[in-house]
């Protein structure tokens, strides 16, 4: 059985922003960035519309 938990360190800083798929450090960095953008968008919608996100979309 192979040990698949080892992660190779990023040696080149330009590689950190590469768009790679799969379970790679670059994919996790992009996943975090996009999640932060989505969370910020949800907060801004709630602040400016004075409604919850589900009410804004008409789901409740």
C-alpha cells in the first residue's frame, strides 16, 4: 500500500498560483480564495439588501 499523504513542497513561488486540478496544494489555495470571495459576496448581499441570502434569492 502506498503512502499518499506526503505533499511535495512548492519550490517556485510562481507555481503557487498555477491552476492545477486534483488534490494539490495549488488547488487548495484556489479553493480557499474562491470560498472567501463567495463568503464576502454573501455578506455584502445581506448588508445591502437587509435580507438574508435565502430571502434575497426568493427561496424562503
